[in-house]
């Protein structure tokens, strides 16, 4: 099994280029274009695709997409989620590294696994009695 820093390095190499990254999601909707003579006025609605982005505070921004841009937007969204996925995995590895380094400083011996919560409790208690 590869060690943690090797795994971290491999993940870093999997990061896709960021230049086309997009946050948001694709939304499909049936719409009327507004022309009285169009088929949509008789109920045959047009399919419209949007990039929908929700901002802090709840505001949502939507950009309608011509068909030929949908693939590029989908690609940009995939880059975004790939970065997040790798960020989370590296962050988890760094927590494991931190636990390793920490238990080495504390004199080693004790495997840091199931005991990590009880140790935190014990340390907190000790601090309180000082
Ligand atoms: Zn129409």
C-alpha cells in the first residue's frame, strides 16, 4: 500500500487544468419564446438549457445556453467537482499525516484510531484541572 505522501502526490497530478472551470449546474426547462405565431404558442414548448449558479445570500444567476455551448459548460462543471473531490481527499490525507506526526510527538506506541476521541476528551479534562 502506497504511503500517504505518495497518495497525495498522485492526487495532485490528477488535478485538471482550471482555465475552463465553472461552478453551477445545468438546468433544462421548457419555455415559450414569445412569438405569437410560433409552435410554442400552441403548447409545443422549446427546450432551453441554462447554467444555473447560486450565490451566497441565495441569489441565483442563470445563463441560457445555445446547444453548442452545453458540452463546454458540462466540462467546466466537471472540472469544478473534480477539484473539490481531490481537495477533500488531500485534506483527509493531511489529517492522517497530522495524526501520525502528532502521535510520534506524543511518544508513539499508541495507535491513533479508535482512541482519538477519548484522547481528546482526556486532554480537555486535564486542561480544565490545571
Ligand atoms: Zn417559440
